[in-house]
DNA sequence: CCACGGATTGGCT
DNA sequence: GCCAATCCGTGGA
C-alpha cells in the first residue's frame, strides 16, 4: 500500500523471495555491513531499496532482528486500487491493455516503477509511513508455492521463493 | 584508481 | 532465445 500524490495505490503481494545475510551468498548483506545495505541490519520493519543494472530499483522488507541482515524481496504485486495511476507511473499513460494489466507490477523493478518507489524511499519505516503493508488473513498456506529463487548466481539451491498458486500477476511460473 | 558485473527489463532476432 | 541499456557498489591493484 502506498499513499502517493493524494491517492492510495494498493496491491496484493503475490510473489516474494527471502534473503539472509548470515548464510546466503546471494544476499547483499553476505559480505557484511556497507553504506548500501546498512538498513538491512536494522530491526525488521524498514524498507530497503537498491539500484541495479544502471536503471532499476527493487524493494525489500527488512525482516530480521537487529544486525542479522535479513529481508524479503517483493517480486510481484497484483494491482487492486488506483490502477490508472500505476499505469501512468509504469507506461506513461492511464489506458492499458489487459496484457499490460498483468504486467504492471510482475517483477521487482516493475513494482518500484508502478508504485513510484526510488532511492529516496530507502530506509522508510513501514510502521509509520505513507508506505505500509497490511495482513491478509484470508491467505491459506495451501495457496502458497515454494521454489528456488530466480535471477541469482549463488546459493541457487535455497528454496526461498514463494508465490501464490494460480495468480496471473507473478513474474514467472 | 579502475574494472567488473548485478536480487532486471524490454526489444529484437 | 539473446542481448543492450546504464549506474554504482564492491573488490583488487
């Protein structure tokens, strides 16, 4: 959920990946604390935004205890509210095709584009900001699929990707 | 100081 | 399926 320009951009998180600084070579925190990843070493509840490939932002929810360096990467969101606003952020226009609707936030960098998240949102306290996450009490464990993570070279064996079965809004099966 | 390559995406073959 | 785009964090000289 994000309050943005007076509007409430909302979506359901349908795909995530977990990263653990202590044992996970693919985690940004694996080599220890640096200026870039320092927010990941805070107590859970903050937003960690990083810039990659010279053009994309991706966002994570810090989840661990202080100094543990753990976070969950948001990989895909199903848009629920203010979809036209997200379309403008993402495609530069408010009218989109059905195909584009499923594609609007179906990837970590696409989420940041659609929700207007960038470098300045790094370190946001999700418990008291215009960006926040609500519980989804309807979600059943049986709807969640667990697989290996995508797009990494190290620690590929760790089964820390989770997505909602049958969702058409995830980045990849 | 400099070189390398990335938790990606979209366009072209 | 392949690859360019395009910054900057990180690590080695």
